[in-house]
C-alpha cells in the first residue's frame, strides 16, 4: 500500500535508464535488468519500435527512456518507451 503513496508523485514523469535485456516479448514489452541486483524495469514500446527491438538478445545492453506508470511486485513499469543511444 505504501508503494502507491510513494509512486503518486512520480507517475507520468519520464526517466532515462539502462541495463541488460532480460527478455523481449513480441508485443513490445521488454524486461530490463538494472544494476548489481538486477532490479526489474518493464518497458512497453509502441509498434514502431518492434523491428529495432528484434535486433536485441537476452543480456544485451540497452538504453531507453520511458514514462513511469506504476510499480508492481518489484518491477518499475514504463510506457511509451523509446530506445536511446
């Protein structure tokens, strides 16, 4: 319950992050493993990114930006994600 309180001010903000690909689903969802403890970030991409996402494999390094929409079971959830150089 406290997570909702802490996340209230963060929802809708854009963040840049980077990590290693945990998996990429055909729907455009990517699990990004971040930091020493492999914390999870679920990134939801629009269809226009699917071809580029198909070039990544598990454990590849990736940089992205996304809009915070929530947090669930230890995973930060981002939407409208975009790849960064």
